[in-house]
C-alpha cells in the first residue's frame, strides 16, 4: 500500500504525462487488449476439454479449426499491441526522462553559489543519470503493470466465481497476506535503494575528485592513498548492496511461499470438487489455468514492487534537488538595465553566508563608491571579504543588509541576465570548457563571427599563440584546458571578456598564479581590457595596482583607508605596511 509521501510524489510526477497522454491512453488500451487475448485461452481449453469428455465425436476439424483460428487471430492482435507497448511505451518513458533531466538541469543552473558550496557534483551526476533511468522504466511500466494486474485479477475473479464460489473465495483469502508482505518490504526496499543511490553518488564524487586531481596525486605519489579512499567507498557500496539483496530475497521468498500454498490449495481442493461432481473436467482445467493466470498477475505485480520502489526512489531524489530554493531570482518588478555607465555603490552593506554562524559576518556596514570608468583596487589580507564584495555586484550572493547599486539602481531590481551581461570577470582560477579555443572565446558572446573572435584574441594578446597551435582556433584544449599553459588559458579567458565587451570589469587575482613572463603579457592584456571600463581589481601583488585611481584597503575591521598609492604611502597606515612587507618579501625571493 502506498504511503502519504508516495501518493504526494506521484501527484507531483503525474503532470509529466500530460504532453504524452495520447500515447499513454493508447498504450493502456493495448495493455487491455493483450490481457483479453490471454484470458480467452482458458475458455478455449475448457470448451475443447468438456466436448472431449461429453462427446468426443463432436471434436471435428471444423470445430477445432475455428477455435484455433480465433486464437491465432487474437495472438496477431496481441503481437501488434505488444509491439506498440514495447516501442512507444518505452519512447514515452524516454521522453519523460528527457523532460525531467531538462527541468533538473535548468533548476541547477539557477541555484546560487551557496548550494554548490555544500553539494558534491558526483551526487548531482548520479541523480541526473542513474536515478532518472529508473524513473524512465517506472514511467512506462507503472501504469501498464497496475492496469494489467487489476484487469486480470478482476476478470479472473469473476470467471472463477462463476465456476465455484467457495473455492474462489478461499483462494482470495491469501491476497491480504500478499498485500501485507508487499507493504512491509516495500518500505525496506526503498530505504536500501536510497542508501545505494547516495553511496553511488559518493563513489562518483570520489572518482571525479581523484581523476581531475590526477596530476597532484601522481606528483605526490599518493596513488595508494587514493586507492584506499576509493576502496572504502566501494566496500561501503558493496555492504549496502548486500543489505539490499537480503531485503529483496526476503521479499521474494515470502511471496513464493504464499504463491506455492495457493497453487497446492487449488489443485487439492479443485480435485475434491471434481470427484464430488461439483465441477466438470473442462471447468477444472480452466480453473487451473485461470488461477495460474491470476497468480502470475499477482506475482508479476509483486515483482514489479522492486521496480516501483526504484522508480519512487529516483522520483524522491529528483524532487529533493528540485525543492532546493532559488535564492537569487528576478524580483517581480525587475527591469533590464541599459546604457550602463558603470557607477557602483555599496550602501551600508553587510553579508554573511546563509550556512554560516549568525554572528560570523564576512562584511559589516561597508560603504564604498566607484565612479563610472574609475579603476579601483581592493587590497587586504586573505579572508577580509574582497572576493565576496565583488561577487555581490553580479548577485552571485545577495546582501544580508544594505544595498548594492549600479548606476543608482539596486541590483535586486535589475533583471539578472541584463545585470550579469554588463559585468565581465577574469579570475585567478581560469575555467575553460572541454572543446576548441574558438568555442571557449565564443562563450563571451555566442553567435559572434570569426573576425570578432580573432579581434578579441588580438586585443588579449592571444592571437599569435593560438594560430601557432596545431589546428589554430579549432585546437582542442582538453578538459579544463589542460593542454594549454596557465598564461595561455588566462589570455583566452581575457579574450572571452573582450568579446563580451562589458562596461564593468572585475579582476580577481588574475595574474597571481603566473610566471613573470606570462604575468607581463597578461598584465598588458588586462590594461587594454580595462580602458574605458569601470574596473575593480583584487590583487595580492601590490606592485601591480600602483596606477589604480583609488585603492581601498579591506581588513577584518572593514574598509580602513582609501586613496591613491602615493597618498596611502604617505599616511604610513595599513596599506603602507602591507606594501613594504610585500616589497621586502619580493626582494628576498629575488636574492
């Protein structure tokens, strides 16, 4: 029996059938017709048997031939119906799987950074693949199996009652036992399936982590350590699998015992009724066939419970992700922003991460203004909130208190697509997609022509090295751009932003991970990129931001001071100490 949570999930799932209701209705009609074809066979056997017992001379070729031809025609109908069920039924399930995967991916793209800070990608991959495959099988088979079972049980029950009421009622006394066993084991099966799915996601996450970090693994000669971690997860998966199979074995042995008891009861009790003359030989034969058909329907329904629970587990895990709230969304009255000048203002901004302690504010009462076209640098120790401050501008997070304004408008009142289309980012950790150089630059403005891409690459100082690659702009960069150097990847990311051409530019440690030559080339590219744009630069290499119009110093106490490089050095404050410390360390390294 389904519980309330099962019924609730099924109600949420049913709308996915809406687009395919015609296929579903025809599929169920075919299921009814195939069932009718099966139900006719015992009647034919009964008719022939009774005729043979009463008057064998009436078993003429014509009589038997008509019945045989009728059955052949029915089997042809059955074959056509079964083909439709197997083809279109599965195709309908595949369409529903595709729709659900599309919805899941669309939802994942709207979730905030906070969600991904606490979620393993391997777990999400498991839900998008393995779980939804089980849902596909469920979507196709669930309506069919329940309709076929209900139709067979109902019709068989009616025919069996017409043969012998007491014997039929006696047989059906076993059904509550079967239903009880199914109810008890279904909950256990779903919990074991859910545990298995979760652990499979953990294995996916562990595998992804190890394979993507293989260079680090091998450089530290830690293959044995990774094998040990993988082995622990793999053995846990094996333990859960064993638990799952023990539950399934207990379920199947219980139903098989009840099935066997029902069969022997039919044979023995039916034989006694036959010897007493209360049923004919033909009726006895048809009774055996119908009761076997009935038991087969019940057995099939019971066995389907396993697939049903797999499907319900998949649906449950699907809706767990779909239930994750969209923290960053357009306000109902949000409007696009046009002709962006690039003025940015932080008005009494405070921020804490939603999953962090209530009293652990990353930013507290920050007030800062960046004029349109101004080049501003943010400096300070790690953990002071520089990157967080920049992430508030394109609304990767929303402020806890206060406002962030672009051209005088609160960013929460600007449509996200329009807002983020006005902001370009170049980060220290460059992400290139698996594909060609051209694909990665085009990501800045999909649909741009090749000439625009090449011009962006020239401005980024990337055109020369790209044309020197084996296939030029069509060269495959490898997963995460592993076939390119750090400087090459950074210049491609800069070309991507050149192509986007945003009025606001955020540079987050864009050169800190590069060697001196690469840093020089990338710095030249960034200088060209920042011309005429409002630019916020986060830098630990303080010598790189000396020419900034304004330097803001951010510490755990907030914004402590601001001014040009010369002004801040004269004040002998926090910036001056940081700069002298950096220059001293840099000189030591050179020695």
